[in-house]
C-alpha cells in the first residue's frame, strides 16, 4: 500500500480518466501530485468505448500509450435509422474501440510513470483550510500560494458541493446501459442506430467482441426491452453470447456557472458535461487536464475557466444538433435520408465533430445544403 503523504502541491479527488489525466499533465509541469479514489482499479464505467482520432491525439500529448492488443481500429461513424444508412470516414486517422478498464489501466501506468502518488481505496472526507481530510488524517496542499485541490470525482461531485460550485446554468439527464457480446465484428465503423428517445451505439472492440450501449431518457428502459425497435441489429446479435452483465450510468448535460473557487478547481464530469451521444466526454477531460496544468503553472485560474468554456463549445453544439434528431422523428427521417442521398453532407458533419473542419466550412458545406434538402423533401 502507498503511504499517504503529509503534503502535496496538488491533491486530486477522483482517480478516473479525468483525474489521472490531470495528474499526468501537472507532473509534466513539475507539481507534486496526489490522487485519491475510494474504488480499486481498474475502474469500469458504462460508456460506448469508442475513442475518436481527436481523443487519441489528446492521449498522445499526455504520453499515454494504449496497448495494441487491447485496441480495435475503426475508420468512421455510421448512422442507421428509418430505412436509411450512411457512413463517413474520419478525415484524419482512425478511432479505436477499447474496454474502459484497459483505458483506465493505461492512464494509471502513465500516471505512475510520471511519479504521481495514487491512493486507491481512500475516500476524501472533506476540505480543510490547508488541504483535504482523508480517513482520520489531513493532507496539506503546498505552500500558501500553491495549495490546489482538484475535484475530478464525477457527475455527483462531492468536492463541487463542498466548494459551493453546484450552481448550474443548465442540466438534463439521460441514461445509458451497456453489455459486451462475443460475436465476429461485422463493421469497421461505430454504428449508431436511431429511434425516438433512444439510440444504440455498437463499437467493435476486438475481432470477436462488440460493445453495445443504449442511451435513452427512460431510466427503466433496458436493452432487452428495445429489441423490437431495432430488428436489424438484434437479428445480428441473436446468436451472440452476452459476456458481461448489463451495466448502467447517467449521461448528463450540465453547464456550471463556475469551475473554480478559491483553491478548488473542477475537471471532467465534475466540472460539467455533454451528453454521451457526442462521444466527447473523455476528450474533454483530457484537454481540460492540459489547460488546468498550464493555468496552475501560471497561477491564473481565470485562464482555466476561459479554456474550459472554449473546449466545451464544439461538443455542446454538436450534442444539441444530434439531440434534435432524438426529439423529432420528422426531422430525423429527413436528415438521415438526406445524408444517405448525399453522403458528403454527413462527412462534413463528422469532420466538424472531430475538430477537422472550420465553422464556416461546416455551415456552407453541410448545414445550408442539408436545410435546403429538408425543406424541399
């Protein structure tokens, strides 16, 4: 067991991907970093398990290496629904499917390599005037000018509550459920199957394994219950063996009024989140880590707040677009048909989604032509 240090420059509550990414980025800036999490690693969480090229680029900047044996490449995204199907390749690079536990272990390995202190099975009990309270003891955070606490403890962040940062400008919830199936991979894309109020993501994570994740607004809806809604998909899965139990999680859209107060800063889902429909939550956490380390190195917390807002704009915009298809069957049918008839419109949207297209190109190359097609359909 790792000894609990008496003092550290930065204490991070939460050892998930966002917390570990922050630890890695801060160690690169020379900070002494301690991370604590009440769980034992590797930590699993319900997600679609697909990492897009921009997410992989963010991991690369942190020096994180994903073992090839745990990764399965995919070239792009496919939308399926209403009798239409369209796909597009990423404009640069490929994505990978990887089990969440393997991703978490890769981040742990990198954090340990950088010299961060990782405390597993250790709960943070509260904030103190000079640090944090753990089980029966205090860890002091740095000297008077540099005592930072990072709340990276997820959607229901206790650090956020203790620091008085709970004030939310916008919030909505959806619910995700995931299982893994043993079946020969049939696709080189992440496939998204659409119905009103419900989407299913299918991600290849090995030559003989698929991750199937559903997101809906109904906390009681499960994968088995939606089989009649997705006959094409479940016909493929009929003879597949489910090799993991169904696991659930909340997918939140949350925008906070502030992401720092005094010596406390928030990162990852604790700092706000976008709907899982975008697949951008992990990338946001990794890029926030870079911005956080830069801001603390300059002791400029407002620089982090500004970067945090900037990083959230594109995924928030894309989430709003995609969720409009979730809410309106009329719009979804017309958009998917327009995409299938003119795939370049979908390719332009995907390029925008992964940050490879300017806003002007996106509007002129996709949104305006798509609007004309919808109106004249």
